[in-house]
C-alpha cells in the first residue's frame, strides 16, 4: 500500500516537473521567436513532389525556426566595399558591371595578400553597407588583426559579406573553409539546378521549376555543412555518378548558400562559382537587396517600349504580308510601338503582291498601333544645315500621315541612325517642335554606345531624350536559322543573356526593331514573346508599358539627376563624329581656361595673354563682355554649338592657343566637371590674392554697380550678417566670402584635372612683376614663340599697374573700371576676415605643399600673423578648451592637453572633464582614444596631477579596465619606450632598436646647410607657420599608430630684428630653450599601402613652439629638426615596439643619412626604413 502511495506521489511530482519544463520551454521558445527576425527554414517537403521530373528527393531535413539578428542599415552609408583580385579580373569586372547598372555606389580596392582594409568608419558612421569579396579566400586568409577589425565592424554596424569561390586546377578536391564549419568540394561538373523557394533572399527571383541541363564549366564548388546557420539557396546535381565518400547518399548539393549569422553574428552569401551562370546574377542582385536591408534594391516594375522602324520602306521579299500584319495585331504583347516612315506614296506599295496587301491591311489597322514620325527619304538630320530644309522634309511625312488617317499625336520621334539627337543638331530639335510638337526622343549614343550600362537620358530644348537599348535584331536578321552565330545565340540572349539582363537591370527599356523583323520568320515577335515568357517564369518582375511622353516623365522621376546634359567632345568618339555636321570642327574649342576667381587680376592676365601672337581669346559676348560664362550657368544648356561660335578658326591648330577667361568658373560646383567632359586636356590657370582683399574688392565692385545691398550696408555688416538677414544681403555675403575658400575650390578642380594641368599664380606677384609671371605662364602652356614681356610691359604710375607698351611710347591699359581707388578696409573687418579665413589658409598651405608649389607671399604673411596671435591667446584658452563640453572627444585624443592638465594640476573641474572625455571614448570603443588617453591618465597618477581616480571617478577605473581587457583579449603587451637620441639606451627588456648614423663633422654640416640655404628658408617659414613637419618613411610594418619623437633646435639668425617682430615676452619662458622633444602619435595609418613610400604630417602645437622660442629669440628663428627618433606604440599583430633614430633630418622632409632595420618575431618579417634622398653612398650608412 505504501508502495502504491509513493508511486502515486512520485507520478504527481513527475507530472508537475514535466508541466513546469513544458512551460519553461514555451516561454523560452516564445522569447526567441519574437525577439528577432523569424524566417522559416524548411526547404521543401520530403515528398515525391520535391523536384520536377526525375530530380531526386531533397536530402536536407526540415529545420526548426531560427532567429536572425535584424539588419539595421541606419548606421551605414549605402555604399558597397568591393575587394577584387586586380583591376582587370573578369569576375571583378562582372561584379562592377552589375553594381553600376543597378546604380549602386561602390568603392573598389585591390584585396592585398596579407589583408589590410581601408578605413571603415567616418565620424562614428559606417562607410559601407555591404562587403563583397571577389575571392572569398582573400577574406578567410586575412591576418587576425584585420579580419577581427572587419568582423567587428560587420557585427556592430549590421554589415554582411558576399563572397565568391572559383576553383582552379590548383584547388584541392575538398577542403574546409578556414574558421567556418563549412566544407568545400571543388572542380565538379553539375547539372539540373533549382532555387530554394523558402530562401529569405528571394526578391526578384522566382523559383518555379528545375533548370534542366548541364551548368557551364566543370569547375564548380559545392558546400557541405553541419551547422544550422547555413541554408542552401541554389541546389544542383552531379553530372556523373562520380563517388566521393563524403558526398555519398546526397543527390542534391548547394552551390550558393546563405549564412544566417547564427555562428558569429555576420550574415553572408557564398557562391561556388563566378557570375557566368545567369541564375547567379539573379541571386546576386537579390543577395545585395536582402543583405543591405532593401537599401540597395531594384524595383519590380519594368516599362518596355518596342519601336518598329522602316515601315513601308523594306525591300521586296522582306516586308510583311497579310498574315504577318494579323499576327502582329493579334499577338498579346503589352509593349508595342510601331513607327510611321514614308519615302513617297508610290513606294508604299512596291513589294510583292502579298506584301502590298499587307501594306493595305496595315493602313486599314492604324488605330491598333501607336505611331511616330521618322525622316522622309530616311535622310540623316545632321546633313541639313538649316532648319527650313528639315521642316520641308518633315512636312512631307506629315501630309502622308494625314492623308491616310494615321494618328500623329504621340509627341515622340526617332531620327535615322540617331543623327542629330546626340551630338545635338539644334536645327533638328527646332524643326521637331515646329512640325510635330515633339516632346520625347531616344538614342543609344548618349554619352556613348558602349558600355551600354552608362547610357543615360537628358533634356535639351524642352525635349526629353531617353536612352535606347539594343536587342540584337537588325534589318538583315530575318531568318531564325541564319541568325549571326546560330539561333542558339539569340536563345541564349533571351534566356538569361544580354537581352534578359537589359530588362533585369533597367527599369525602363526602349528597343528598336525593324519592319523586316516582323515578316519572314517574325524574329521580332519570337524574341519579345519568348523574352516576356522567360521573365515571367523566373522573376517577379511586372512587365508593362506607357505612352512615350508618360514614359519619359516616369524616367526622369526615377533619375532626376540626369536632366542636365553633360556635353562631350564629338571628335573623341568616332560614332559621334560620323553623325555630326561636317561644317563643325572641334578646333573651335579652347586649349586652356582662366577660371578666376573674381577680383584677383584675371582681366589684367587676359590683356597680357592677348599680347602673345599665338594666343587667341574668345569673341566678346553682348551680355558678359569678354567672359563667355558657359560652364557655370544657363548658357551651358544652349549646347556646344553656341559655345564654339565664340571662338574663331585658328590659322594653325598646332601652334595657336584658343582660351577663354570666366572668373565665375573658380567657385562653381558644376564648372569643373563640365569643363573636364568637353575639354579634358585643357590647362587651367587660377590667380590667388589675399581672400580678405578679394572680398573687399568685390564689395566695392558691387557698390560701383549700385547693388542695393552693397549701398544699404557697410562692408562689416555684409560679412558678419547672420541667417536672419534679407536674401539680397545673404547673397552679397556669399559672393564676398565663398570664393575665398581657395583650397575647397581648387580641390574640386583637381578632382577632374591633374596637377600638371593646373597653374596657380600669386596675384601680388602678377601685380608687381608681371613679366616673370608671364614667363612662367608661357612655360606652363608650352606656347611658342617665347614672348618677351619685359620689353612689352611698362608701369603706369597714374594707373598704378602695368600696361602694354605700344609703338611711339604709347600705352594700352585696362579700362576705367579697372584699378579703382577704394578707401582702405576698416580694422574690424580686416580682423574678422583674417580669423574667418584662417583655417582655409592653413588648408591652402597644405595643398600647395602637396602640389610642390611655393606659398604666395600674402599667404606666408597671413600664417605668420596668426602664429603670433594664437600664441597670445593660447594660455588664456587652455582651461576653457578642456572644460568645454563639445570638445571632449577631440580633447581625449590630444596627448599634449592631457599631459598639460596633469602637470599643471588644473582645477578639479578640468580634471573631471578630462576623465569624462576619456570615459566617453572608452564607452564608444574608440581604441585609439583609449590608447592615448589611458596612457597619459597613468602619467597623471604618477605626477599626482589628479589626486584620486578610483572611488570618486569610477568611470576612469572602468576605462583602464576596459583598455587592459581589450589588450589582453589580443594577447598584446604595450609599454611606452622613448628613444630621445641616438645615444639613448632603451629600457631593459624593451623590444627596441636604435640606429646610429654616421658621425658628421661640423664642416660637412655647414657645407650642406649652405647648399640648401634658400630652400630651407622657404621651407622653414612654411612649416613653422603652418605648424607641421612632413616625415617621409618607407614601411613594411602594419601599425595602427606610430608615436614619433622629434627633437627640435632653435637656431637664432644673426641678422638684427625689429623689436616689433620679437615674440611677446609675457608668453615665453624667461630663459630661451635651445632644444625641445615633441612626442606625437600618428593614428589612422590603416590607409597606407603596404611596402610603399609614405608621408605623414606631424603637427606642432602652440605650446611646443612657445617652449622652443625664448624671450630674446627673434621670430625668424630657423627651426631645424636635427634629430628624429621613433617610438612605436601600436597594438598590432603582434605588438612591436621599435625605435629608430636618424640625425640631420631637416624640414624639407629628406634624410641626409639613414639605415635599414629588420626585426623578426613569431615568423613575421618587419622592416622599417627611413627614406634616404641624400648622395651618401649606401656603404657609408651604418646599421
């Protein structure tokens, strides 16, 4: 009895436990079901209907629901990062072609052998939404550091990866993908594939049935896995019963798989071959759509229009008979547009008797089709040089149409052979509008015929021009069996080939066919009926059409950026030249442009250029005088014919130089791109003066032209006005200030022109020494003969500038409007503008330094002035800059600020603010911030600048803990080693190396200094006042950061100095410093190319310059970098702490001696080499 009771109790307990377990299971399942993305993973029911015909039962078991982390693309820009094998690899080109055809932005980089990736973030936002590897093995074989960076980026920013594996003769039969539970079987021949209908990737792709037949090639890879994160997308069979022990019993295999991210949080799609197979292209497009969270996706709507050319014109035996007309009329095609074209009435019935009956039936069925006009006699419009002749030809067509009741109100026309559409023949556009009221046309020539994916639309003279596509049907392709290359070529184009891809990748497609394609074998009907059936069978695309005008509006709704045309040189494309009027010539295009900016001396330069016998300017404009102003405004839409009419025909196209001067080009956003498109080989000349003076001159210019805003407001009010100001005042302010952003505008021009095509003239030198400047201009242009401006120019003291010297001692000067005398600028405005342009001037100095061009005198003076002014304000602003909230992230990277706070024992507010900044950087996982800040935080504790970190400031402790945890996770050791000179010994145990260069005696040093005295003077001033030193080095190291120790020596020049120029003594230490050591950490070095020469800018802060200069040190002190030491502090794989000391390192950035250092650790070969540009023989360089 007791036993039964016990059993009952145990049974009840068991029931309770089971019920509890079930409830817990339900709760857990519900949590995972609703906490993330849900996708049914069952591929297909394991029944006899799993495949079509004789396809075997799918060997994959039904799988439970899986949760996938949602793809959040809000933190990235919609740009694809593409790693290719080389610029010319076929698969890489195929990927780029699909991305470009789909209008998806991408950034292509060569995948290096050892990994290395470009910067992935910018200001806290991901730069790329998707990563594609042409060769997935380059991804899996990346070094651990770069792979971890990439994968961490993918996890944090919800970025996915697409990869391709193309087997070759060296591929092993089977292998495991490194780091993944995935096996690859290579070099297989496959057949009979089908798409998994339950794949979450599918968007355009439909999975209707099995694609029967062998897959192209015998180099396929299939994937085998034993992890729930993988799901097949495309499955196939082996062509032969070739037995592989590991594949036995599985008749279907995946050649495209999706990694759902359950393994490591990163979603991937892997392809077992290239994109030669058409289904791969389809799935690739869907993979991009899915993995980008639909941000890079194609619409399902496709609009198609089929033009039929040469109606009533075909030769006997090629025309349509009654049966052909009825077939065209009754066929259920939703896209049809038939063209009206006539030679004359008697040619309408000039075929066989059956064909004449076909013409008659077609004319009785005009209401069944859409009609558009062509050209009478099939004449090409560009052969007509006046509008009236074109109008007469068009009227003949119109009269015939009206006689036969053919509707002519479609507003659409096509020109024979695209003649006159592009390049634009303005007479055609005018005649079209006058006779037919044309609103839309189409061409395949804009901007070029090939590659087809670059074809675009544009609007000119209110006529919308749509891009036209090709379909492989021409007047001679009338018989199926005689199709060029065989009928299989036509079928291939239809079934996944070029024609199918045209429909797939273009939302709007216009095709041209011909009358002969609808007679005989009716290849026109065959092609488009089969194309429609194939598209509807394999895709979810919705085929439809619209009348031409509506279709054009639809096109420019989709692509509004294409409305404005981009004119090109017709002579650069043979097809364009063939359909361009023979009366036109490209010799009327300029060889160089003077681009401004305004009020810098461009008119004076214009006058000086015209003095040269081989230089010819444009003809004057009735509205803008000597300036054409073509590339920057509405004149551009008048076309290149209008533009070239301003230039005379040169007597010698080789020696004569046409040019134009339009000062508004300089700051125009459109002008550089437009100019580079039309005259890509042209040279560009710009003049720069002090931007403050330029702004003031423009204001006075507007006052002289009675600009209402300039008359109502003084100059200071104009330049300092806020957003509340009236529109005319803000417009005047912009015209005063924005052209002075010199670096910004020059960089825009350098986007489209090379540095060798750009000449920057110092406006002050042009005013004071024009002959020297003009010699430089002649050399830059390569114009001959050389013109002696020293004898041709004379200074006019009354005018205040240089004039042309004529015979008899007379002079020819600029007009009265030039050289006006203005009252001097008020001091307040001068100070405001000097501060306003400070950063722009610094950027300009960097740009000129990069271009190897000297700094203009006015720029040197401005930078020098700010060097003194900022030192005065520096101490006063230090504490404020640290406490100010919006500068925390920036301050947290600045080692000098942190050390300064620590050593000076600033107040607790400043210290707390500093710690908060460091904590914020730590929370954001900004490693470079943590590295720098934590290191100096420890320095603070040592110097007792911050008394207590733990307790009151727990965030700092978390920062250090997080920092060391991060280092520990990578098994790295980081310690600080500073090599201050060649004789300094590194701390014990430091993995550090020193290089002692040759001992150079004083006489040799002085000799070298004399040789480069003038160069050093220029460079010293440049570098001192822009506050940076450029270091050249060659590295095979992959550091994330490199800390450089610079030793500077101040060498006062013996020349006497004006006391006014002496630096403010209250800001300088009482005793002058002879040397100073500067530590600078260079970060973001990941952009460097492996094993090439590099350049890094080391910026000097004001307190460093202050410490270097003494009270009695003249301002023109020669700063000589007499010793440069390197202290590498970088947590890379593995950490390497290297030291490098090189003597005689001058500001010119060249080393007079150097040596090579090699260090091997854990199998890594590392070489750091200082770039040597001296004449010292290699044998004398001591390692």
